[in-house]
């Protein structure tokens, strides 16, 4: 893939662009974000970029004032996950400073981070999603274990409990008893103001990355990856980040028509939410036939997938023929294009 040249308004020649890599932040995914950020810093081509690292503490304090970042950098590369970094907060700050940045805008980021609202949006547009309902902290404190019968009636049994606005599969539980329900709900409220209760879908887990050139209409899907947990019943935090984590198979072991269907769904979700740059959607292929041709159920969409050496999206990009530095080039060029600076 040949990268187009990037020029700046008011300047008559190319220049080495300054990239501020934002990492950290007040999220339980702080450490993962640091790993993503360091990997991005290492992967950026120094012949093209002057790289600056910007660290945001767990208290949300920047080591460089955001107004100074605007003066120092031509573009911000957001390598942050979870609250603050992926929920539209930092995107809104950068939009206010008119600083180009990688990934989706503030409104899209906020919607995607809210699992319940994004799933409702998908369902309203004809996509298949799990039966889901929200429980507020106030409802939990008031009704407690009485909610177990409601959850079992509505979502079936067993069912899933997870934080509504969180990532990395933290505090996701498969509930099989009232005791497990109490523990799962308490854990979910550590990470989010709302707990999401969903039907448990039996099947095979698949994820599919999508890239674009700075606008969602240019989106194209990467090869889907099948996820086979080694230690847990699903792709939880340990399976994602431990050395002995899940077995990842790219392309996923499904017939070509199923793979193509997954890719179309991933691109459709990306476009529906007006994602920008990249996204990664997670699915369950419901048990249905010996070939795995059951329904494709959407679990969620991630607007800033992990960018560590172990992360799924960079691996899928490599399988597509995009080495990590070229993958980063694509995201940065897309950021300039989205902000009308690519000529």
C-alpha cells in the first residue's frame, strides 16, 4: 500500500510531522493503555514523525498542558482505553483545541462506550443482539437479590453480568446462582454506574477489525479472528493479556460465506455509528450447525482497540498485509484527512 503524501495548508512542502501519543488516564485500563502507548511510540517511523509522549495520570492530570500539546504537535494519537480515553472525554477536549486526533469523534466514542445504548442502536437497525437490560446502582441498593428473579426471567439462565461502560472484559461474569449474582453485581458497580444484564449466548467467539481512511464510508474489514479461551469460559481479562491466554485463529475457522457475513456486519456497525480510523467488533456465532452457521450475535464495538504487541487488531492488520508502522501511518493519515488537512 502506497501512503499518500500529507501536506499542510499554508505550507508549500512536506515536513516531518509531530505526533503526540496520549497514554494512561483515569481508567482501570491505565496499565493496558501505557502498553498500547509505548508500542505505538516504538512503532512510529522516526523518518516521518517527531514523536512526543504525553502521560495522563490515574487522577486525570496531564504531564503537559493540553494547550501546550496543541502548540507542540500536529496530531494526537490516542492510545487510551476505557473511561476518559475512549468514552468521548479526551476527544471532546481535543476537538475544543482543534487538534487532529486518531480514532472516532467525541459523540461516536460516547455512544460506543455505552454498551446498552449502542446495542439498542444496533437492534433498532436490524442487527441481532443479546437480550439486555440495565440496572442502576440505586435499583441494586434498593432491591438487591430480588433482581435475580427478574434477570433470570428476562435473560434466561445462566445469564451474563458486566459493567455497562467498561472495557477489557473486566468484571464480566456468567451467573449460575443467586450467590454468584450478588458477587457479579457488586463487581460490576466498581467499574460503572450501571450494570448490564444479558442473555448468555452459547457459541464461538469471533472478533473483526475494521479500518478506514479517515471517514466511515471508506471502511473495509480485516479477516475475522476466532478466539478460543484456554482457561476461562469466555474471552475475559486474563485470556486477553496473560501469556497463557486465549488461542487466536486468523482467519476464523468458518466457511467463507460466514466469514464474509461477519465482515459485512463489522463494516455495517462501523458505518452506523460513524466510527473513524478503526474499530473492532465482537461477536458470538451461536451454536447452530456443524459448520458453525448459527446466528451471528453482536456483543459490542470498540472504538480504540488494544494496540499492544498481544492485541488482536494489530495482528489482524498484519494478516491483511499491514505491518504495524504502516498501520499507524494509516491511522495518522486518516486523522489528517478527517480534519481536512490532507491535500
